[in-house]
C-alpha cells in the first residue's frame, strides 16, 4: 500500500497568511494526487486534482504543486472560511489512501 | 444539482449486519464510478470500496474484504454497501461519493452528507 504522510499535522495561522501543507508518498505516484478540505461535521470538498489542477469553483488562492513523492498545497492569503482540515489522497493505486490530515487553526 | 443521499446507518452489535444505501440525482449515475469512504470519530478519511459504472469491477480496502460488498442498481440510481460481521473498528461516518468521469484517477467531486454506523454491544 502507498502511505501518504502529511506535515504538519496542525498549523496556526492568521487571516491573510500564506500557508503551506506538505504531502509525501511512500513511493512515486506521478501526479496522481488530490487535495480535499473538510470542515467539522461536513463532507470533504475536492480542491485540487492531478496535483495542480484547481477544481471548478475553488478560489484561486489555493494551489498545488509537486510530482513523484513530494507534493504541496498552498493557500495564499488565508481567509476565515479556510480554517479547516486538509487531506491529500493518492488517486491511482488500490487501495486508495489519504494522508492523516492537516488542521489549519486560527492563531 | 448533484445530490447524494445516504441512509441505513445505525447502532448494531458486533458481528451484526447493515446495508447502507445512497441515492444519486443530478448527474448520469450509470456513467460514474462510485465510492464509499468512511471516517471514524475524530479520525481521518479512509477509502472503503468502489465500483465501476456497470458494477463488474469492484475494489476494497483489505480490512473489509470478505465482509463488505459494494453494489449498485443503475435503474434506481442507487449505490449500496452490505456490511456483515461488523466490528467495533467499523464505527464511522460512511460517505458515498462520485468519481467524475475525466481521467484524473479516482477522485471524489461530490459527496453525500454521510450516515453514522456505530458497532457496539
């Protein structure tokens, strides 16, 4: 199985900050990576797929990069509605696997 | 508007069974891979199973193989998860989700609201 490791597990930030979340795969996955946002009590929301393609309707302050084993989600100019937990997911090898999550908290 | 509505969750004793349902609307259900993802209380996301458009291909996470069965009825726009021999560690919110038909791997662009399964005596 491909293990997905996210860091940090939590981050405290202020509105307007730039936040970077890292996801590392235990083996190369090309660009087969997605990012999700989840708010408490809600279903996850797809933000990015193919490592860097923004899902329709997602604000452009979200961006993704990386390939192979190392990936990054960046939020440029954190907004109040962005405080949530973020998950990466490798999308091409069974079993499909998620990272452990990164909680973005208000500083 | 795309909608996925799950039902069938509840409290069940260890060793018991439950059948989850997910009714889809607002998109071509028969053209989409469909998936179940679960989330234990306070924990992260775990992919459980998925099925291709016709139901012929099905994949499972190792921990549920032989106990859970994913199926679908395209005439009813419905996805199911039959869960047998339930264990305490199966306690979770179960989400059904759609995989958009665009060749980006197995991603999930629409999700239901989730249904809670609690396995406890």
